[in-house]
C-alpha cells in the first residue's frame, strides 16, 4: 500500500505517494523510485537531510487482504516495487506466481533481488518483455497455465491501461471481481 511522504519548507508543503519495495525491517523503509515525470522527480529536488513526514499505508494492496493460499501478482514496469514488498511479507503456506510485464530488458531493475526472494518464498517469477500490442494474449496464456487459476487472489500494480486490460482479461477467464485488487500508478 502506498505511503504518503510530505516535505515542508518555509515556502511550501508537498505531498506524494510512494510504495515500499520491501517490508519494513528494523525501522527502515525501502523505496525504489523511477524518475518518470514531475511526481517522482520532485523527490530528487529535496536536499539531503530534509525532514519528511510519512503516513499510511493506505489502500488495499497488502497481504492482510489474503483470504486463501493462492496469489497471483501482475506488475507492469516499476509496479513491481509494491509486489516485491508483498512477496517479502507473504505468510507461510502461500503459493503463487508473479507476472512482471516490461517493455524492454533494461526495465527489469530488481530482477536479481526478486529472483532470490521468489525462490526463498516458493513463488514462481515470470517475466514478459516486449510490446503488449505485439503479444496481446500474454496474460491469458500465463493465467490459464496455472492449475485452479480461478481460485487465485490477484494483485495488479501497473498503469491505468494495463490494469484495465488485465482486469478485463481476468474477468473474461472467470475470476471473481472480489478477488482482484489494484494499485494504479501514474506518470
């Protein structure tokens, strides 16, 4: 779930939402932020040592939502960050798959860490590289390859377009709307 980060200066107050890329540990919060426009570049303008206020988490994108023991994560690009945090926070006995959709190989920024984490947790990691328009059936093929896929709870973190097409595909395949959770990011 996103946390809200606020920075106050004598001249202005700015608030932005960011997702953790690892579960909180020993009082540390880990964020992985890709500079993609005004929203994320704002952070780079803050001088080191600037006090910030953090509140949250907000939303429904947490492992506390899990009711069953099968989970499917769908991430688009940098949307992998909260997915990585959730995989690291999964309770024992959960099985599942991470589908990570990126446009190009260089977008697989956390691949080594995620490979290790998924292996430790017994979660399958599937990366899909390339244009969604060139391979429009990538999601249906990956989902239907899962045994009992209709029993999975699905967490999607991606752009608005990928969330919309993923939800449509999942509903078409017979998954329940109540088992689909989304976290949208914008550029």
